[in-house]
C-alpha cells in the first residue's frame, strides 16, 4: 500500500499545528460546558480535524488536486497538534486556557 501525501500541505499543517494548542486552550477556557478531561480531548481532536480539513480545502483550491489519503492526513493532524502541546506549548497554552476561563478569579499580588 503506497501512501503519498504532498509535502506542501503537510508543511502547512505542521506550522499551523504548533499554533493550534492555543486555539484549543482558548476554546477549552471559553466554552462553559468543557470542564472534564474527556471533553477537552474531544475539543482537541475536533480542532485538529477541522485544521486538517481547512488545509486540504486550501490545497485543493490552489492546485485543483485532491489529497487521496485524507484519512492519513487527518491522523497526522491529530498527532501533530497533540505533540505540539505535549512537547512545546503546554505551559503557555495552559496560561491561555486560564486567561480565557471567565469562571476563574485571578488574584494579582502587589509587591
């Protein structure tokens, strides 16, 4: 089985994947019904799939050539976004999530 994914959309997906944890964190903080870990995972996977779909649509619009192995591309989107969170953006994305949550009272200490 030969799996061929064009390099250009994979590069764009990787670049956008490094910024996706911030969008996920903002959604997790802003959506009032997302409180449990499984709900946050659903938001993460949904945002990754939407991101992959957007990249595929733009690639098709530019080249008029579809990505035939779209399911592999969708799996790569999920892996890239979650790896970005786990390896690079965990602390800063968590800060974005806390900042976007209207239910958390932030106390600033004056020194």
